[in-house]
C-alpha cells in the first residue's frame, strides 16, 4: 500500500560559524537577507550581529536564513551575567514555514545553554509566540541600560525582551534587567 501522507520537511542543515570565519560574500549575503526581511534595518542593527556565532541556512546554494548570538553583559539582582544575545534572526519570505527559523534557533539555544548564564533577545509582538513556544520567557520587569552618562530606563523595550533561562543563573522575571551600552537600539 502506498503512503498517502505528505512527507514532513527535512530539518534544515544549519552551519555555525564565527564572524571571523565567514568570507566577505557570505557576510554580504547575510546583510542583504536581513535588509530584505527588515525594512527599517539600520547599519547599527547589522553591526550588532557581528563578533559572535552566526547560524546560517542555505537552500540550493542560496542563503535563506540567518541568526547570530553575541556576548553581552546584563545586570540582574546585583550580578553581571554573561548573556548570549540573539540578533539578526530572519528567513527569506519565500522560504518561511519550512522549519528554518526553528533550526536556526535550536542551534543558537544549544550554544546559549552551553556557554552563557542566560539568553536574551528583543522581539516584535508578532514573533513573541514563536519564542515562547521554544521556552523563551517574556521579561515582565522594568528594563534599563548603562549609558556613558549613567543608568537610564528603557520603557519602550518593556514587554519586548525575552530571556532563555539556563541552570547557571536563577532569574526573577519581575525584577530590573539592565543591558550594557551600544550604539543604535540598546536592546
């Protein structure tokens, strides 16, 4: 008897590589992909994706998915935590719904659990359910940033920050969370 059930898509093959190990063409393709996915991507947004590990998915030789994890410091309950901060998550529009986003995140989550005190990311309202289904938790407390002129509240980011707890650091999701300073969007 023939199998009449549709075949589930094969999990995407994800390549993990540090920024230093990516050639110019791959970096340019990743930047172009993210510009296609995010209409309002500023130069600083791309810069935030550099210096860590990139997760890349190719189909038929074309880059169709990208995500990165970079190290940052977050302050929480009097502790400076080593954070794997996720940046530049995007899948080409015509390749969505094939598990590429999940495969990219699974690769980065493995890195976070093995190398960091916690994971964090800033997400749009539309992406919140995707991250929640993967075990990411919405930060309910107030957000802050350490600026060159002192600590500053970032109320516009409240309700957009998600964290991935690890065994390394207990988290109080209702407490303050402060990120290190950087140009552009601090979260």
